[in-house]
C-alpha cells in the first residue's frame, strides 16, 4: 500500500528541492550575520584609524592644555569616569542584587509585580531626565556640581539593567540547590550568599558589566550633575591631602565633591570645538572609551573562565 | 523479618497538605520506625514527594502551602507554633532527586552544615568531613582532592557527596527523594548498598519509582495512590515482604504486578 503511494512521487526530486532550500537558507542566514557585523566592525575600524593617531602616553597622563594649543591629555576624564562609575557601582549593585533576590524568592507577590513594573519604567526613562532629577535633588541641594551627583545618576541608570539581568540569572539556579541549603538548617541570607549567589555569579557579573558599560557611555545625565572639570586630578588631590595632613575622608570628600569630567562628556565637548586639534582629540577619546568598555568585558570574561577552570 | 523491638520515630496523624486550594495529600496516617528503611511507592503525582517533604517542613518553602493533621517526631508535633523549624531540619535531613552539590569545594560542601551550627575549628571540621565522607562511601575516591569543586564529580559521586553533607550534621532521620533516579545502574547499586549501611545509624524514608529498589532496600513500604479528587492517599502500609508477596489491598497487588501506574 505504502509503496504504491510513494511510487507515484519522485522522491529524488523532493530530496533535491530540500537540499537546495537548505543551501539557500543557510546562505541567507550567513549573509545576514555579515550584514549585522558590518556596522560594528566599521565603527571599530573607523574609530581606530581616526583616533589611533593621537593616542600616546602623554594623552593618558596629562590634563588638557588650554584651548587653541596642541598637546595635552585626558587624564581628568579617565579619572572622572573611573570615580563616577565606581560610585555608581557601589550605589547600585547592592540594592539591585537584593531586589533581584526578592524578585526570585517572592515571585508573585504584589510588591514583586510593583518592583518589576517600576524597574521596566525606570529602564525606559530618558537618561537626560535622570540627569535633571539629579540636578534638582542633589546639585540644587548642595549648590554645586559634583562627581557624587554624577555617580548617583549613573547608579539610577545602572539599576534596572542589573536588577533584570540578575533576576534572570538567579531564576536559572535550580530550586533544589536553595532547598538543599535550607534543609540543612541554613538561614535564608546565608543560603543566598554562600550557595545561590556563587551558582549564579557568572551571569550576574556579565549583567553588572553590561550596567557598567552602559553607565560609562552615558553623557546626557552628567551634563546636569558632574558638569565637567578640566583640572580633575586625583593624584594632585591626594598629594595636597598628604601635604596638609588631612584624613583619608577629607581627601575622598574632595574627590567626590568636586565637579568631574568623564570620557563621553569630554568627547562631546571636544567634538564641537572650533579647534581642529580638539576635534581630532575627540576621536582619540572615543577610542579610549571604546577600549575601556571592551577591556572591562574581556577582563570579566577572563575572570569567569579562570574561576570555572579553578573549580573543575 | 523484624525481630528486635520497634521504636516509633515519626508518626503522621491524618496528615493533609494543600497547595492553595489544591489538596495534594489527604489524611495520611503512617508510622515510621527507628533504624528501618521505609519506602514510599506509588504512581506519579500521588503525593509521595509532598508527603516526604512535609516530614522536615521543606514544603514551607512553597508559597501558600497549608498543613492539616500532625507530624510527630519523637512524639512532638513538628508543625506546632512553638517548634523551631531549623531544629527540625537539623534532625531530619534530606537527599534530593538530582544531586545538588553546592558550588564550592568537596570539603566545604560537607563542612557547610557543621559550620552552620558553630563548629569553626579546622581540625574538628576535618574530622567530621572525613567521617561523613567515609560514611557515604566516598572518602577513598575524593580524599586527595577535597579542595576541588563538588561539581567536578560524577553524578553518582555527587549524590554520595550530598549524602555525606546530610549526615555531617548527624540527623536522626534521612529523607531521600528518588535518590538514584538520575543515576546509572552501577551508581544506583552503590547508593542502595549505602542505604542498607546507613540504616544502622539513621532512620530512612525513601521515595522511589522503582519497585525492585523498594523491595531491595526497604523494611517497610507505604503504597500511595491518587484519589478521584487528585489528592494522594495511603492505600497500604506494611512490612516490605508482605507488601510484595501478600498485599492486603487489591490495588496494591495490581500496582506491584505492573497492571497500572
């Protein structure tokens, strides 16, 4: 019976058509992959060419020269970015992880829904609005711009990124792993720190890196909060602190309380200067910014791979 | 089969467990005897695991769980409001279906429990770890790599590590939720041998889908089935030999001869 049916169709033709379809679709997906990669490679190569020329040691270790003169570096922006991103991480990561833990352990409570909803809203708020918020709440209250204010608004930007990615990663931890610890009589907090967090560490760190990359690249919120500061130099502040016998808190206070610059902020300012050297330098800043984010990602990945092999 | 006198370790009185409005098990009354292995068998979804997890209050972790009836551990109700749940879980340990070693070294996995109860001295911990790993028949295989991750072990070794972790806090009862169902036949055999050995020190309650396993390892067997209302109930409880050779209920006979389930 069945053979009768199949004797009427040309199986070879069916197979040939399937092979052809397979080849065409495979080719199409490959082409799309290349198309998707073109913008990325284009940007990297273009920035490398335009910015690479101006990269030298001086560029990293000197403050900017006055407008219209050549030379000078972007030490102020590198240090400012570092300070503000560290501040943002300190402000945002602990609450974000706690929120993610709450969301995974109390999945369907009204508070969990509220947190999820507001996190999504926060992720959708334009970053310049977050900057205005920082201006109204911190800058106006303190009556001056500061790295601290910049750190706070960057923290607000990081918050939803870290919460949602950490939540996804924590969800992947098998429930019996947590139950195993609780079954030994461990309290919930110890279970979270010793068992659940390490089990999800790789994914959470990747999420944090995404947040840090996002914060490092933000310009708009810093316009209203950190403002910019051509003379931001941590080394100098520490040296002065030592000379005047100040405590470490005084020095840290100065570092946080001064207006600060950041890489994207400097890029933006330099790019609209009438001086060609400045515009050229802005390309170099773009390159540094790109490499900074890239190396952060690579470092995190190397660390994860090391940790994984150390455990095996 | 039993000649020594039996001491009742756990007793449930009309135990029912609800998940929200769903009744998972209904009116289960069973006695579990000290230093014996009690097997819980029955078709999927009949509430064996729910019953098992109610014996150390692990069901508390599932939101909206409610319990009616009593679970007596040495004649004290573990669901009494004054009862400390941590103390229950220290006295009644559990081994899960899928091996779940913590993401830390073999040593730290076993020392995790003792450390929770304030044991900090390295020499004491080392002693407990060795003793527990020996007790779980794993010591010889891992004694030279105690600082390696528990996750690097094979499935069968991971499960024995989890058993070592459980016995490290010297519980009185060990619950096992299909402890060998994720393992190959040889690893299964080792776990079964281990269960027979552990029986000398602990009271063991084991859920299994494998009736030969129940017949091999257990002294007593409780047969559960799912009622028309989808709630699990206890059909028959007796010495394992009797359940498998001369069951009193027709349903039990049908199940163990493979006619349903």
